[in-house]
C-alpha cells in the first residue's frame, strides 16, 4: 500500500490522507457505537467525511474559506471541525494523531470482528454449495 502523506502536497495526497482518516474513523469504536442508532447513522458518516476532508486540506495548507468552498459547507462548519468543537472533528483529530504515531491501521471492535468472521464462514459455506451445484450441472453437459 502507498504511504499515507501526513502533509499532503498534491490533490492525490489530499485524497489519500482524507480516505485514510475516514476509514480509520469509521472503524473507531466510538463511531461504531454511534452509528448503531439509525437516526444518527447518516449524519455521523457525513460529518466524519467533512471533518476528514477538512483536516486533510488544512494539512495541505488550504485556508478554511477554500476548504468550505470545495466541500460545499459553510466556513463555520469547517472551523468547528478543525477546532475540535464537533464529535466528528475530535474523532478525526484523534485518528490523525494515531496515524502519525502508528501509521495506517484499521482494527475492528472485537464484536464486529467476530460478526465478520461468522459472515465470512457462512459465505464460504454457500460458495462451496454453489461450486458443487455448478460441478453437477457441468457433469450433465
């Protein structure tokens, strides 16, 4: 995987940093808990995106006014995220610090990891059934 630029110098660098911040933020335990509430799910994901995109652009040296224009939000919204006055802004800042110290890592909360393991096992089982059915059909041809 390509290195995540912590001080982006190009559009591609900004995109890579904002993507890393968003992915790491989405899998943070706090986010996983927050998005369990369907009423907050859409606004949380949207807020995380804006906060991650704003931080990546700020690290590239863009002023808040330009960030707001690019993201289609108010300058006040950008400033609140960047100052950590929003939950999303706080979380993205925490994730950025983690990225500085540890690099890009995504850790699923244990209960989500276990759920994923079960779903993967079920999918493998279904795949085997499909393969057997396909082999049987091919033997008829």
